[in-house]
C-alpha cells in the first residue's frame, strides 16, 4: 500500500484551513521518494475565493467560497497548479489536491464528496495536458493524491487517484503524520547557457512561442545526454544518497562539520562530435534564437534517493527554471506571430529564493522570478497568492543571479535575427569603417602638406 508522510505542522495547517473557512482546498507539494512513498513538504491553500471578498468578515467569507468538492472552481485550481510548478525546485512536484473542512463526509470514501473528487481529478488532468503553454514532464503523471481532513473528526485520510482515458478510480493509501522532521540534503549547480538555435521555419510569420518550445526540447535533449559530477566526482547513479553522504563525510578532515550544500557540475557532450559514417550537415535557416546567461539551480533530496534521482532532479530544475523565464517573456508579447525579419532583445527575469516554513534545521527553499528594477516584494506577493506563504521581502535571496551590465546587455539576452539583418549590419559596419579609413587618410595628407609648407616658409626666411 502506498504511504503519504506529513509533518505535524501540516496537520496544524489542515486544522486551520478547516476551522477558518469551513471548507478549503489547495495543492500538495512534495516528493515521490521510494516506490510507493510520498513525502509532503508544503500544503498551499487556494485563495481565489478569499481574494474576491477582501473586505468580508469571517462568517460571510466562509459562506462565499465553495462548501463541497463539486463546487471547486476547476480553472482557479489549475491556474494555481501551473503557477506553483514555476516556483518549486526540480526535486519536488505537485502530488495532488487536499480538501479540509468541518464535515465528516470528507473522510468517508463512500460519500458523494469522493464521487465528485473523481470527476474533478479527471477534468483537471485533461485540462493540465492541454492548458500549459510549454511542455513539461510534470504533466506526464497519471497518478494523483487526494488528501482530506475533517476538523470535526480530527482525522485525515488519503487516496491515490489513477487516471484512465474513460474515467479513473481511487486506491487505498496510508496517511501518517510524522513527529520527527524530515531530513534533506541540498545540491547546487550553475548551468551556463551561450547557444544559438536556428529557426528553420520559412513562413513569413513565425510563431515565437513554438520556436521557444523547440529550443527547450533541444536543451532538454542536451541535458539528458550530459553527465553530472557531484563535488567534482563521477558517482554511480545506483548509489543511495545516504551512503554517499556518509562516505563523503568520512573522507573529510572535519568529519563532524555538516556540509551546507553539495556542488554539482554539468558536463555537456561535444555538440559537433564526429561519429563514424556521419558528417556535419550545413543547412540554411531564416533566423536564430540566442540564449545566454547562467541558470542558478538548487534541489533538495532525501537520504533514500539515489544519485540518479539527484541528477534527474537537477536536470528537471534547470529546464523548469528556463521554461518559467520564457513563459514570463512570452506572456509579455502582444502578438506571438512575428515577421521573420524582426529583432527582439529581452533581458529575462532572474531567479530569487525564499525559505519555506519547516521544522528542520536546513529549510527548503522555493523560488520566483523578478525583472530588473522590480522589488523583492513582488516575489513575496506571489508567494502569498500562489503558495499561501507569509514571507518578508528582506528574507528573499536575490543575489545568486547577477544583473547584466547595460553595455553588454545585447550579448546576454534573448535574440532573434535573420541572415538579411546580419548582412545589413555587416554592410553598415563595413561602410562606417571605410569612411573612417578615408577620413584618416585625408587627415594624414593634410598634416603632411602643412608640415611641408611650414618647412618651406622657415627655410625661405632663415636664409
């Protein structure tokens, strides 16, 4: 039987959600650890109903929102789901949905609430597969967790929902609150991008979002073919993380000192590596997309993860972070279809981190993205709206990714150009250099003539 592990603080949060609003729902963020074992790291209540009634008192606001599962707004739930994916590290995913209320029907799997939940999960899965703009492995899952809590019964139950094309079903699942804080290890990595991707679409109008999706697919393929070193060592994928940590600490002189985080380095394959029987092919294209900069990555792993899990989490985090930035960029476009002779230069937002409330000594961090000139309060507001986290702007770590200099900005941004524009720029530069050379040549002749006249004048009067 599958097992869902939660902390005591999660139990207190469910009780708070049930008593304050009589009925609340939201998303479950956690990690699929060992097979059949799920660890919850954060519960985030959906606050769409509350934001619609900001001035209502406690009684009226409780009655304003949904009071049953079949009254949950599917669009707002899906919107929270997709927004939260951009903010959680690659080691975590959204496991499912939780519902908390006063009714005992929420923990009775034969009640109408569970029948309504089946329809909700079915519709939500189909909407997630269609609704996201950029494809991610997060939406490939077909199993979800349904967690319910009744404040009247002081009890929580959980089920796993298994999606199938013509419906779905619930399976038994053990739900347990753990007293001891969960142990997590932090892995950090900086992934450097400086690549030019060709646009092969010959249409007069190019859909830039489609081109970015192809770019993401190319980066993902490159990352999947890469090797990741941990602490500058190549570690076997099958090794258990707990064993690796013990060996690492034994090899250190200061074995008693706890390592704050482990460094990971991504080694990419040679792009033009020659293989037997294959040659490099030269193709014409109508434009390019250039990605340049550094992606900061942090993931949190539990001791029972394998080294292969750690590497997979890092790759997923880099892709997820890249997609989040491109998504923000595309959301700002007034028209996704552009002419093939257009030039777009944009500075993407940088990643900032903030702590998630936890009882552990080393808090887990989620992240958000802010543009140059934006204050960290923007990230704090997003954390409150999407993740129901109360954080101060002073606690946000905003210095892990630097801001590019203005004079070098055009070399460290998203860029889309065509061959025609490159030739025009080259011609303009050549004409400028030619004019400069001609000016210097004429200036040299003028100076020589002036010196000659002065010499003749001095020679004539000195006789």
